[in-house]
C-alpha cells in the first residue's frame, strides 16, 4: 500500500458563502454564493491537529492526489502526497480545494452570476491572494478545523501559504513555500501581460462573455499556455528534452511543426484547452501580478509563530532562488523561524511538480512531527543541496 | 559634422533577379523578380575596397543610419554608423539592404507573385540564411563591388555575416558578428514558435492571404512582438526600467494596463504594426530556426582568411555569450583568426542597438584599417570588458 499511492478520490462540493453571509473581498466587493470543490486524503485525527492544507498554483485544481478512475492519470502532486510519501496520508489529513476564481468546481468568472442569471465573465470581481486565503479559512471552518499543521503550495500556492501565515500565524503551524515569490518581477508581469493579451485579443473572447456560447478564446489560451510553458522549463531542461531534434530530419523546411520542441508546445497548448478556462487564467494571473505582501503598510511581523520552509530550484527562472531568498530574508530579519533550501534540479520551475529526492526529503523532514527538528541545518543563509 | 551623424538618406531600389536570371534558392525554388531596397552612406573609394556591408536583424530594414526627413527618427544603427562613428563614413562606404523576404522595399511574401498577379502569401518559398547572402552578393555585383572590407550584423545579421564568410571567405575581409548564434537553442525555437502561433492563429491572418485585403493579423503580430520584446531585454534591464511601478499607484486592481511594463509592451506591440508585416516575421523567424551552418556536411573551414570579431553581452539571454563562444570555438579550432569580446551591459540582447562605449570601441578598432592590429588582445578565450 505504501508504494501505490492514494486510490480513487473524488471532489466534494460545499457552498461556503450565501447572500446572508457573503464573501467580502479585500476590494469591498461581495460575492455569493461561493461554492468550493475540494478533495481530501487520509483521516482527520480526533484532535483535528493533522491537517495539511494544499494550495494549488495558477493552473492547478483540487485533484492533487489519487485518481478519478484512470490509474494512469493521477493528481498533480500525487508523488508528494500519499501513504509513505513526504506528505504521509497514513498520518496526515490533506485538504486541497480548487481556488476562488477557478474553473474546476469552485465559483469563478465562468460561474453563473445570480444577479443576471448568466455567467459573470469580466463582471466577476478582481480578487487578491488574501481573498483566496479567506475562502480557505471558510472551508476549514466548515470542516470544523481551527488550525492547520501545515499550509503548503508551489508558485501561486506558496504565495497563499505566505499570506495566510502573515495574516493568521496562529492558524498555520508550518508553511511550506515551494518556488514562491513575494512579488513578481517586471519580467514576470510581462509574461503575464502577454498571456492575457493573447487571450483577450482572440475574437472568440467576446469581451469575456463567451461562457455558454459554445465558443471560447481557444487560440489565445493555447498561445498563453505555450508561452507560459517556456517559463516553466529551464533552458537546460529544454536542451535535454528537445535540443534541435526534428520529427523528420532532412525533410524540407516547413512552417508546420517540425522541431520536437514545437510538437511539445503545441501539444501543451491544445491539451490545456480541454481542462482549463481562459477567464480563470486571466483572474488568477492578475491576482499574482498584484501580490506584494511585504509592501502592506499594516504588516506586522512581530508575533509570527509559524515555522517556514522555503524550497527553490537553482534553474528556475520564473520564481528562482532570489525570490525565495527575499522572502527568507524578510522573515529571518523579523526573527521568524525560516529555513530556505535551494535544491539543484535541471528542470526549472516545473521541478516543484517532480519527484526530486532532495526536495521531497526536505519537505518530508519539515512536516514530520518531530520536536527535535534534527533534520534541520542552520536556517539562513540558504543551504545548497548537492545531489 | 562629426557629431551630427548622417543627414537625410533615402532607399534606392534595384531589380536584381529577372525571369531570365532568377534567384535560385537553396531549396531549388526559383524566384523572380527580386527587387532590393538599400541605403548607402559615405563614398565608395576608387579601389572599391572600403565597403562595409550591414546585414539587418529580424525586424530591421535598410534604413540603418541618417533620417528620412524627421531628424528625431534616425536609422536603427545610427549611433554606430556615421562620420567619426565606429563605422566611420568619412572613410568607409556602407551598404545596407532590406533582406529577402522583407517588407520595406525588398521582395517578400507580401509582394506580388507574377504567376498569379496577387500577393505571394504563404506561396512564397521558404529560404535560408545562405539565400539571404546570395541576394547580398547579387546586390554587390550590381554595384560593381567584388569584395567587402567588413560584413557586419547583429543577431540574424551576424548569422548572415557568418554564413557569408564561411561560404565565400575571399569576398569578406572582416566579419563582425554581434550577439549572433550559429544555431538556435530549443528555448530560442520555442519563442519563435509561440510568436508564429500568435500570428497564424489570428483569424485575420486568413491563411496568409491577407495582403491587399485591408485587414491583417494585427492582434497576433502585436502579441508576437510583445513576447519577443521580453527576450530582447534582460531581467535586470526590465527591473531598472520598470520594476513594479504603476501608472496609478494605489488605484484599484484592473485588467487594463496598469504596471509600467504593461504600458511599455503594449506600446511596442502597437507601434510595430505600423512598420512591419506579419508574413515577413514568419519567414525570417523560420529562417533563423533552421540556421545551423556547422552541421553542414560540406563545410570546409580549411581556407578561411576572413578575420572575425564576435561581440556578445553578458546579460543577453536570447543569444548570450555561450552562442558566440561556440562560434568562436569552432573557428579558432580550425585556425581561423577570431576574437570574441564579451561586453558587460545590463540591457540584454537589445545592447547591440545601444551606444555602449566598450562595444563601440571594440568594433571601431576592428574595422579600423590598421595592419598592426595593436588594439587587439589575445583572441581566445573571450575577453571580458569591465566598464
């Protein structure tokens, strides 16, 4: 059982916010109903003290582990979560919801606006990472849980864990931020902007009112996904996977897909269309652009008891080690318990989804409920792991 | 006069290939007529020995220096070319043509196909860097010049200078390759592929038959240009120029352009539409993808007398120093006279268009007609310039 991972799972759905008790966003906008889809793995212990809350990234969903019938198609973090795995479901109870604004069961811009009876489209309010956390907290309350053993996420997921711990440290014992960022760089925002331009300039975007029409900005969303994929892989990773290999070496030049990297990107773009919604892409990417918690004038780092683990990857050029180092520096400077580990991996930002032994060992050690913390080396400056 | 640069210039046009004497491409395809637009600066000396041939990059044109009436809008390499400038037009005669496949006066895919009377569109044959050089050689012949003092270009321009010198070293005394590449990496090709996908998936691309319809793939071309611009700037450069500055700090979140980097990219995308054609973008980017001269089994490096200068920039992540170092290593390994200088500049690939003193000093020294070459330090390994 330990090696087989989690078996069949399915998403639960719960309505968290109603007209009587709407979600009030940071902007002041109110939203109801808010339905949330989530999955759970493992068993909640009687003390309700073993909850690991998984926050997904830009294009993730609630299906983090196990399978929905086809054992070959497993959740996006299946290698990390399961019996005997770093997040060990024989001991821990894992909750993973689809984010606010999502397109896999949680209320988002393609959901029905009760005010009009049609889809929200661009009338859905913009929201912040703090708003994502508000919904996580509502979900916990609905499940009767006060406090999480660990909040964990990669990329945008790590941003949520960070915001949560900064705002409600009493609720988050441990926060694991994998290749996260406390603020996007100009280059990061530029890539977001290009992706959104590709989507919104597609005539089938129709000003955001495409849901329900049977059409959608598929060309634009595919281009956005292709561009994003370049940033998820390192140059080295692309060289190893594809280099300049052609499907038909020696054949005449063509505009059709010829180089293997073209086939790969095209496949990534097309397969994305089957599972993702362009409006969700717009909203969540915009949420990331504006994230900048350390610029919040109301930020108070004086009583943060959360223990932080930051993991970054040396070839990640989306949210590389400098992003994690900046977070670690801010936290350590305020006397907060933080460890930053830079793991060597040739695979760039995508590494957070991969089974990289050193990365998994560090996460496993951190979430292990040991008081002696013997696994931990000095926390700052970042420790480089040589594999 | 020395500080003012070149005055007013205009493009000449010449028909180089006719049905009786067509351009025969490397693929075997024949093309005629081929008209070429070009500009010249300075005076051809009586021995016809002072020609500097400028090869432009992906989105360049024949207007390298001087102005066309508006003194504020000068040619793309005006800071390099002119009286008293590194390519000194008081001594040198500069020729800069628009490339085959171009959209600024030279025959390309938006030109009229004499076989149909309509625009070529995607019926224009694909062509190689060697084909670009064939047209350069035809132009020289038409101008009565046998041999160039220097062939120079940045990016795709450097590729042309390289191919030319490898194939016809007797015709090229000196070759200056600025941030060039002997072959695109998988990541380079990936960015090309995304740009082309944005263009061809635009419904107004119309299978390439948009010329003359009054419509064109403007949305796709703008997205392509925005994406490319990210690769032309370094992350450091974007941070310095824009960081996270907003046009309206403190205003509510919006999907409209807000961060300065968004305004910049949007402006770059839109202004590009006024001067460039999407089909040219497709063709020239595809020419770059396939360029790989050192893989040519017929390549013979044994009698190459051309002297090479390679300049790269330390923050260039499109064709960074590793690309130039690979070329330099190949040439030096065959005993060819090559110098590679890595210039420090925070501005990434765009540096080749900027007035960077060390870069200009090195180019000026190399094209100076001195036999003692006192300016040159040992040629290999690359010399790092600290400014």
